[in-house]
C-alpha cells in the first residue's frame, strides 16, 4: 500500500468537518452510515472553516497528506503544494 512510502509512521486522521458531514448524511444515506462505522476508531482533528476549506486548512496546519477522490479538492491541494493521494481504478491508492 502506498501509505508505507511514508516514514512507517503514517496514521490516518479524519477531519471534524468531514465527520460532521458524514453524521448528517448518515440519517438518509447507508454509505455514510457505513463510513462512520469504518472510521469510528480513527483520530479526529479540528479544522477551521467549512467543507473543502476546512480539509485543506487541516492538511496545511498539520502537514498532512490528503487522500481524496474529489478532483477539485485534489487540484486545490496541489496548488497549495500539499502531498495528495487518490484512489486509482477504484481500488488502489496512488500518488496524485
């Protein structure tokens, strides 16, 4: 897995903005409910702002790599010189 390319200490984090969005969606969306269940043991970090701005702020402040399949978000992250990963072929994680 590509996360091993980091120093061996890579740890996933979930942004509080994303968590709040998933919680809201989970009332009507089974996929969001499943995501919440999968992410329940992942550490949550605070971000400032809302939506994509919150995610980018968190990555920038904590020097985190962004894993996303959102092309617009990945473009903005790349423009900010953030490291990015994305899903390739719907299965593998790869560098953007």
